[in-house]
C-alpha cells in the first residue's frame, strides 16, 4: 500500500534557508515600497482635493460677502432717504427713489424693498388714520393683537408683487423680530433668521434691515 510522504521529506534543506530568507526579504521590501508609494500618492491626491475645496470655499465666501455688502449699501441709501423725507407723510420721494434704483436689473438678488415705521400702541390709531387719509392700499396693522410695538410694512417695491404685505407687522413674526432687535439698538444692519414666505415661489427668505434711529423706524429689504 502507498503511504503519505513524510513532512520531513519536504522540509527544505538547511542550505536553502538563506535563499528563502533573501526572497522573503525582497518580497517584504517590495510590499513596503508599494505601500509607501500608495500612501504618498494618496496623500498628494488628498492634498490637491483639500486645496481645491479651500479655494472654492474662499471664492464662495467672497461672493457672499460682496452680496451682503451690496445689500447693506442699498439699505443705507434707503435709510438715509427715509430719515430725510418720512414717506408716511409723502411717499412721492420714496417712489421716485426706488424707481431709479431699478432693483430687477441692478439688484437681482433682492426680492424687494419695504419701509416699516415703528408704531407704539398709543400711536396706532393715528397711524392707521393717516394711512386711510392718504388712500393707502391697507389702512390697518395686522395681524391683530396687543404688542408693545409694531413695525407695519407701509411701502413696498415692487408694489404689484408685494402689495399683499402692506400693513403686516413684521415684529409679530419671530424670524423678522430677530433682525429688528439686532438692528435697532446698535444702529447697524440686522438680519432675520431664514423663514418661508407663504404664497411665494421662493422657498426661503432672509430679511436685511437697516434702522433709522432719528425717526425710530426701520427700512428692510
């Protein structure tokens, strides 16, 4: 009968150990070099992607800064007009000014402009009477309710698209209130939280606001 070969018969000769050790060393060295090359190549690729991402992020940040600066400059100009000629009494100057701004062409990222005077509860009746006497499209502050102050939207541009907002008290809405409270004390532009506007095709909005301290009012865009 046949017998299985003994393991001892296949054991390498002691004289072959150096050759096997050398072959193993070459194999390990090759694997180490391959791993080192892969790591270096992978690190270089990762570094290039990180540099490209940082460049794109910086360019996006600069564009956002430029747009915000443009919005702030626009608001400061409107605030200066409102301080000089309060449009609650005469909206002719407002209309001429915003017409010359040409928002749709020169400020395409701005959805519109609005003027919102601060109205205290003690002044609400007089404010609404003034709107009625002027023949305004809306002569009441809404939503109804007692609040310590109101910021009703009194003038808008473009009027054909934003007329439905006239009389709306922005201070009744938490996202807008955030911007008003941030802008008023320090006489600096404020920004609302992101919010959705019912009935609009745009999903979200951010309102930028610039105060008019001398008149106690704010203009928002």
